C-alpha cells in the first residue's frame, strides 16, 4: 500500500514545480509596488512567516503524522496564488502581503514534513539506503514541472500579459491538493509521541546542539540557502537587463532541463560520497554564476541557467546528509529548527537585496550573492577537517 507513495511523490513534485509566474514574480511584484525593496519584502515576509511557523509545524508533524500535516500545504498555496492574482488585477499591494503570509505558512508545512515522509516511506520499505536516489527522482520531476512551467510562461508572455501568468498558476495548485490526499501514512509507531510539544522541541534542540556533524553542516546550509534563494528571486529583474521577458522564460526552461539532468545523474555520481558531491556542486554553481556576470550580454541568462547542473546533486546531498544525522522521533522538528534559523537570515537578506537593487541595480545583488557564497565555500573547506571529521 505504502509503495503508492513512490508514484505520488513524483506527481506531487511535478505539480509543485508548475508555477508559471515563478521566473517573473519579482517583476510582477515590482509592477504592483513600484519598488524592488517592497517586491522583495513580499518574499521576505513569507520567509519570516515560514521561520516562526517551522518549529510548531515540525512538532505537529512529528506528533500528528505526515499526511495530515502535508495536506494543508497545497490548500494554502492555492489561496496564495489567488490573492497574488487579485493583487495584480486590482493593483493592491496589501493582497501581495496577505498572500505572502499564506505562502510562508505552506512552506513551513512542506519543508520538514515532505522529506520526513519520503525517508519514512523508504524506511518502511526497508530501502532507506536508497533515500538519496528516491529524493533525486522526486527532485527531477519537480524540475520537469518547472521546465513545463517555464516554456508555457514563455508562450503566455509572448502573446498575453504577465497578469495571465498569475491566474494560470492557480490550476496546478488545485490539482496538487488531490494528489496529497492519496498519500499513505507510514505505519511505524512513535514511542515518544506522548511527550508535550515543548519537551519534544527541547529534545530535538539538544540533539541538534550536541551533534557536531549536523551543527557544522547546518550552518553551511542555512547561509548558502539564504543567499542562494535571495539571488534566485532577483534573477528575473537581472536578466531583464539583457533580454525580453519571453526569452527570460526560455532561459528558465533551459535551467530546469539542466536541473532534470542534475537530479537524474545522482544515482551515477553518488559513489564519490555526499560530502564531496555537495562541495563540488557548490563550486560549480558559483563558477557558472560568475561566468554569466562576466559576460554581461544576451548570453548571460543562458550561461547562468547551467548552474542547475549542480542544483540537483547539491540539494540531494544536503537532504541525505541531514536525514542521516536527524534522530528518528524528532526528524521533522530538527529540520524545522534549521529552517527556522535559515528563514531569519533569508528574510533579512531578501529585504537587504531589495534595497541594494533599488540603490545600485540588479547586477549588484547578483554579484554580492556570488561573493558571499564563494567566501562561505572557502571558509567551510578550511574548517572541514578541523570540525566535521572530529565529530
């Protein structure tokens, strides 16, 4: 029965990637707010909401079950896209921020619970050693969804307005609700379910604090994730300096195809080890972003699209390392604590990037993100032998 989840994971990830407005969301928000700072504040608020919802949602997931918790996510995503579409229709920035609140809550629900459900499904099937392979397959289908989303967005923006993208985005969110409804809850018993939520959180926090491997890697991950996501949200505005809107979505299509390749090659490259795979992916990402900035012409969006050749490998390595280090009964809560810290940093960085974009332009935002990520990689590699291997 639970084997059904393996198919549903792929379909869920595919539909989750179908957000046609994704690439031009920063442009859409800026058109409504007339400010990059306010446009990025929409994402910043979502990050803050995610941050403060992460831990209670993680505890709820650990105690109440994955399926019930996860079902709330697409409902909130649908409401988010509805509010954002109405915001553009009536030029109402307030609706953007109301949608942002719903978006942040849905991301908090999804972040720790989805990975925990995948891991526990593989565990019940006695295939937890292949978690990274299943995770990569799921991520690959998410990239397929993003690719379909990008190509459809390119066609829509060529013939219609960006507002149409906002309305079309409602459809996949609606179908995703039905997919998650059919997930099967893992049947293993949790002997620690009866402890209070506060005690459950304390147990998870202490285990996270004492685990040197997890603590070191979590710090790398939360910084890399915060600056990476903030720069990702600004790409649409940066690419607009070089190409038309419909070509931006063509570049995004190429990016998602690279992402599909990146996820699907994981079974063939995982033999080098998850740690090496993570750092190799980080370097490749930085190098291709830097090359795109140096070119600074019509090829830039397409060169930078190849960073996704390293996205799937890096993300799979991240998930695998963390899931291996998480304790069984606090899995979602420990993930939520890390996401909580990452969310705080991400909210600050997004808002800061908005001001930098207003004052110095989109290029300065992308360059700043590259410099920070490069510095993070160098420092992490220098400290790796001293900290990580001693754990």
